[in-house]
C-alpha cells in the first residue's frame, strides 16, 4: 500500500467529519476527566460548615439528614472533631493527622487513603445507624478504624 492510496482512502473525511469526530472524542475525555477531578474534591459548603466547628456541623446534619457530606481532600490536621456526626460522609484522601475523632458517629462513612498518625485520637467511635438507638456499638482505642 502506497502513501498515495492511503491518503485517497481518507478523502471521504476531507469534509471535516474526521476532525469533528476527533474533537468530539477529545471533549468527551476532557469532560470525564474534569468530572472525576471534581468528584474527588470537597463540597465547599460542607467544608465551611465543618470549619465552624462540631456544633455547627451537627446542627446542619440534624437539619439536612438526607445529604451525603463530602470532605474529600480536606486538611483537618489537629482538628477537634470529637462528637461529630460523620455518618455517610465521604472522606477520600482527608488529612486527619493528630485530629481528635473521639465519640464520632461513623456509620456508613466512605473513607480511603486517609492521612493520620498514631496521635490521631479514635476512641469510642459510634458505628450504630441513627442517633436514637438504645444499644450503641463503639470501637475503642485498641481497635483503630482508620489506619
């Protein structure tokens, strides 16, 4: 096959259809990449709420029980999160180095690639669904959940 015959086989695409096809494929890939990037980032509204403290966070969770909070890629270094309702929260690549998670509700939490150290306090984590259950399952310090 010569270069000339190869070029002539593309003549049917000289009207711009090949260029349009390539642009469409490129745009689809860029959109998918941007969506994946956005999906890995915290919701700014959720971030602002947790920065105002556990009382503000828990009050919002009480008002909006159906939301799925996203704190992905947030730095919560040395944060006092004791007693926070983190149930169903998305915690992807969150830095909780030296944070205090004592007494947090963690039922249904999505957590992976967390950054933490031995100094991160994870005592009495509550893994029971719902705030009004009579029996509560807890995880003591000897069973670090996030390691």
